[in-house]
C-alpha cells in the first residue's frame, strides 16, 4: 500500500518519526539518528573534497621541483 505515492522506506521512516504520543521516544531517537547520519555524510563529503584539493596542490608543487623526466647530455656531469 502506497501512502501519498511514497516508497516504502520513506513511508516507514515517516511512520516512526511522526508516531503517536505513546511511542514519541522512538520518533525522537529516529529523528536524531537521521540528522546524525545526514551531518556525517555531509562532513565526509567536505573532508573528501578538501583532501583531494590538497593532494592535487601537493603533487603540483612536488612535480614543479622534480619533474617526471629529466633530460641531460650523455657526457655531462650531474651537478
């Protein structure tokens, strides 16, 4: 049975969050856990983006000092 054309996972979540007063504690705990998971996923996304940016910046700095390929003459001395 569909409730307002929602998928069953969302319908069950709404059922627990907006439960009657005798089961209000379950709804509060469910709401806190949903907010916690949402904040955790958001924080993980931000940290992953920052780390990726630092990785690109560091590899750019390292490659500017020591390139992948160094071309020298065969008989020249390395300084």
